[in-house]
C-alpha cells in the first residue's frame, strides 16, 4: 500500500539502488534450495500479545509438503525474536540461525511425497515497532481517546517474519489458508483475516479471538488489530461486509463507508467477483494510514475524502472519494488475489491498483473525469529510477510502480481504443490469475496474446528505464513524419492521432514514418490518452 510524497520515495529508493546486496538480502529475498524444496500448505498461528510489555508469545504450526528430498529447510524469524523450540513428529529439532533465517535440521532425510508434514515453531519476544507505519514495517502500540490499547501491524516489504515464524516470501502462499488465534487482555478485541469463529475467556485476564482464512494469503497480509472495537455488519449481493471501528465512531463510519457498495459493484463489474467471498470483506480502523490486509483492510484515513483530506491528482476529483478505501480494496484483486512472485515486480500490485482508482472514478463519475484524474496523476511520476526492482534480494523498484504503472495501463487502453474489449481483457486477466502467483513474463504474455501484438518492447521501456517514449515529429505541407526515441531497440507502438477531426491509428517505431496530410491540417496527439513525451523537430 506504500504511497507517500514523491520526494520521500525518491530519497529512499535511490539510496537502496546505491547499496550493495549481501548474504542477508539473498536469504530474505532469494529462491535457494532450502526454500524451494517445500511448499507451505497452511499456517495455524496461536499467540498471546501483551500490550504492556509489547510482547508476543506462542507458536505457528506450519503444514507443508516436501517437493524434493531434504534434510534442511529455511523458515524466517527476525533475529531479535526468540526461537523457543521446533517440534516435528513430537520431537524437538536442532536449528541454526543466520541473520533472520532459521535453518531447520531434520534428524533424517525427508522424502518428497504428497504427505503433509507439520512443524510447531514456538517463539517469543518483543517485535520491531514501526517508527512511521506503514512506511516502515512493524507494530504500532497506541492508545485511543479513551486510553484503551489500540494495536496494529503493517509489514509489507520489511517482512512478516518480524512478528511470526513463516516462510517469508511472496512466492509461496499457504494453499489451504490459515487460522489466527490471538489472546489479548479482557475488554479488548482482536480482528484478523477471514471469518470470526468465536472467542474464549482463558480465565487468566486474557480472551482469545479465533479467525479462519479459507483462501491462500500473502504472509504480509496476515494481521492483528487490537482495540476497543465495535462491529457494524452489512451485506451486499451475498457478500458479508463488516466494519470494525473504535467505540464512538459507529455513526460516522456507517455514513462514510456507504462508498463500499458502489465500489464493490464497480470492481466486480470490471474485475470479476470479489476474490475472497467466503472470507468476507472487512474494513478495520487502524492507528496508521492503511494496508491491503486480505479480507481485513486496514483503514486509517480518519473518515475523510481524498488522501488524508488532500487530492493526489490535484484536479479536485480525488476529493470525491476516500482514497484509502478505494485503493486498498482494489488490492484485493491486484496484490492479494494476483500476487507477484518477487517484490521486484511490485508494479503488478501497485500499477493495476493505482489504475483501479480511475476505474472507480469512471464507474461513478464518467470517463471524462477518469481521464482527467489520470492526467493529474502524471505529475506524481518521478522517472528517476526504474519501476522494476532487484530480483532475489527483497528489493522493490521505485515508487513509480504506482503512478507510472497506472499511466502505462492507461496508454495500453488507448492503444487498443476499444473500451468494451479493454474491460473484457482486464476482467479476464483478474479472473485467469485469480489466487495465483505471477511474474512479469506471465503478465506480458497475457497482454501480448489479448492484443495480438508484441508488447515486450513496450513493457520493457516503461518498466526498465526512466525515460518514457519520446515522439519526435515534424510537419510539412503534405506529410506528418514521426518516430519514437527509446532506450529499447526495435520499439514499436501504435497510437491514435487526430488529423482534421478524424482519428487515425498509426504504428510508430524507431524509424521515421510519414502520413499524408493537407497543407494546413489540424493535428491532435491526444496527450491525455498516452504517457509519452512530444518533441517537435524544427525544419
């Protein structure tokens, strides 16, 4: 969900580009044998959170299938947290630690088979506290206006292993979901992902709240939200809608969250059925701005329109809706349902989700306003470093994954210039890869097939380079002559140019091409339709 003022992003990402990656980075983001030899099937988390001590204690039972014979697997837990014990088939296992990796050593080789194995990973400690969630990962321990504990966690990018033991990689979601059982002091509630199964008074000053996720889930999406919450329940077209807000905020929440039903209608029309229907949809009020926690979206926009009351498009259109509700909910389709294998491909999450904001605008306010909203967002693109990050080291690319990613998709739509076909393609993309892990090659191949056109150079230019395609042109009495200047060789892109009131589809490459015009033809390049740079040559 991470989106902040561009200048902050530029600083942080340029700093990372300059760093040298280490063994610690490859252990966190890599795909070595100790990770790929097994497949996680389910997590069953059972913990106690002590707000006064800011501590966690409990276990995660990890169900997995061995894919290749092995005597060792890698799990992950931040090195400031304690590994209390690892139990496999009722016996404790030996382990070693290297940075945040925990290497589990089996007493004898485990053979590849379809049989599900289970490890209980007992742990404890004080998890990392975020300084400015969700921009940096960690826990948030605060008090509400009634001095009740108000606790949350956001870990995208930093890693879920900062607070629970896990195979901390986007490449492997638990196929059969998860259970999240969290004991908190009596009088408080914990809200996690999925469906609420019930609560149990442990008669030691704590009550345990049990939640069940029935779908695959990103490890960074598994969450806890602890506070004096009040539940507001609703339903829409067979989908359970639940809002958990701090006591006293019920009335404003009921009014403000009325946006959810038209939003769901819009996204389901354009992207297909809500992908986690059997887990329901929740908005949970948090002490930080927001995060796309699957089926339990973190909401901290303080019941304001826009982004903390401001319009990120600078057009006024962004103040027509609550940015956090719309953006984070769109992630249910792009990021939570369709997940990139490596965070280096974060654009698959954020580009499509940022574009989804304009989809919502179009559904409610029309195509003209949607295009105006996207045009206003162009100023948010930095073009200072590539969209694509570094693979295998847990390194995202630049913040342009958001706005440049959205502009790239907007350009694709207008290359096609057939709205009914475009919406069909976008919905088919969301439905084809529902609940799947994807990479750039899969995404590009899909759009190549649907466009019946080689878009590889197109995606390469927008994702791998800071420059956007520059359209050079000059006009004579009889001809309009054009070419694209790009970093990618053999770049070609068809665009629509209006000549004397008529749109013409012209395929433009790195080589000069000419089209016939009249002596005083009126030329319109539809600059709001394409994310390109125009450069008029002087004759």
